[in-house]
């Protein structure tokens, strides 16, 4: 085969569940001179990445650093590090990613107790605590802080507070929350958080920042050599934290430059300012959609601002709309994820895409493709857009 032509990908506004668009300076960071992964100059960069990540996770104790793999790796690393075959794991399942944690724990050989919620609802804190109580010796309770498949925020701080002082570890999937929604790993008492680079942090995909409490580190230290080699937290810490470094694997140098720049931008903006920007912009989108008569899947008090699940109106082909948004407007939005998911669009406003301009663009494109304003209940109409309005 002769060489393929060089790449010229189309420009898109990435308002799906991630990846989000990457700021220009993050892309530019990847064009800086390559250093070797064992170069002292590069290790200073690693240290800055770790320090900035710890601030963004809001943790000054324990251990915080990124894994060289996507968010799913952070999930799997947590399970293999904190759970032994035969141990009990309680998992809050409100959508696709809760199901995935349960599956990862089953593959580890754990006994999995699922506490389920309907799509669009959060998992009840009482039900989670009840499951822990009924399953004495539970090793780990795992929940999804921001369930990207439904747009629901899990009030994780309630469950961790109730379990504080117990032996039960708490793991939180923060893939869609880190850098976009309030998250205080240490103050809330979460033992293991994992996230990704490509959503609210605004870096390219392929990196999974994790953050562990001292309690989690003690558990890992008490079971040396039981995790997979690639996810061995203690060996990884010898590269990321200890100096001089000990080789573990060849890290993706340019991805780390990009992450460094993305984290710098988060802190330059201010973490709380960034949470607030996501909140304001997400609320604007949700208000405008509701006024146009679209029904939102997530229960109102637990809606994520950075990911809005919109019920596809009856009689509309959701996938065809997604295709036209890409082809005619260069706009990516997500569809339903998982076989049991109701027909929805998932609109992400993450990182630099959490802007009023992006919302206006999405609304105009939707209006052009799906049609004009729908009658909304809030304006006194009795015409529901779909049978699920108000769910
Ligand atoms: C809540 C949640 N958890 C885990 C993942 C998996 O992350 P990745 O696709 O980076 O492996 C995703 C990806 O979208 C997610 O949204």
C-alpha cells in the first residue's frame, strides 16, 4: 500500500460527553521539544503536574498522580489495588458507568452488590448505607460522582461522611466531574478518585489522574505485589513522586506536556471560578432547553451542568439529528449509551466549551435541525414534547 495522504481532520465543536475541544495553548504544548522520560528536566515537569493535580483534586495528603491510560484504566487500577477476589464491593448503579464499575469488580472476582437507581435518578444514600450494613465486611463502596450516561450528580459527600471512621473504602468515578463541579477529595473523605484528561480539564484523551487517601495507601501497602504490574501504585509512585526516579514504563511525554498546560489553565482561571462557570453555562442551556419544551432526563436537583441529557422528542429520530448536526453544523453531541438507556441526546459543556457562545450555537443548530420552539409546560401549554416530560 502506498502512504496515505497526511491528515486533515474537520473542525468540530465537541459538545458531546467528551472529549471536549482543547485550548490552542494545550495543543501547542505538544509541539514543544521532546524530552526523554528519564531526563531530570522532565521530572521537574512531572512534579508540577502532580502538584497542580493535587490542588484540583483538593488533596494535600495521600497520593495524586496520572496514569498513562484513559479513565477506564483509573477505574480498573482502583479495583485491582483495593479489592481482593472474594471481597464484597457495593456499587451504586444509575447508568452505564456504574454498571461498568460493577463489571470491573466482578472480573476481579469480587462479590458485587448493586444498588440501582432509575435512569435520571441518583442512587439513594440510605440504600447505599443499608447495603453496606447488610453486607458486613464490605471492602469497597463505589459510586459515579458524575454519571455521564444520564447527566446525574451523585451526592457522594453524604455517603462518605456517613462511612467515615469505618473500614469501608470509598471509590469515586470523577471522570466527568474533575475540574467542572465541586469535588473535595480530602475534605469529603474519598479514598480513591479517578478521572480523565479529556473532559472538564480540557486536555486530549489518554490520561487518567487518580488520587488516593492515606487509608487507601495503607491498604495497598498491606497487600504488596497483588495488583497488576502496570497499575502497581507503589511502583508508579517511585517514578512520579520519588527522586531520583525509578523506571516503571515510558510515559507519554507530549500528552503530559498537554496535561501540564491544561492544568495550568485551570489554576490560572481558579478552580472555584471554573466550577462556577460550568454551573452558570449549564444552567443557561438547561433553562433554554426547558423553555423550548425539551424534557431533561435528570432529576432537577441533581443535574450536572457539564452534561445535559435531553429526551429525544417523540417522533424524532435522535440518531439522524446527531448526524445532521455533525454534517450541517460541525457539532458533535452524544446519543444514548447502553442498551437500557432511553433515547436521549447528551450535550456536554466541558472545559473551554462551557461558554455561552457554545450554548447559543448548540441551540441554534438544534432549532435548525429539529424545528422551532416547542410548547413548554412552564409557559402554560398542555402539549408535552414526549411522554417523558418532567421526568
Ligand atoms: C463517568 C465515566 N466513567 C468512566 C469513563 C471511561 O473513561 P475513558 O473513556 O476515558 O476510558 C467515562 C468516559 O466517558 C465516563 O464518562
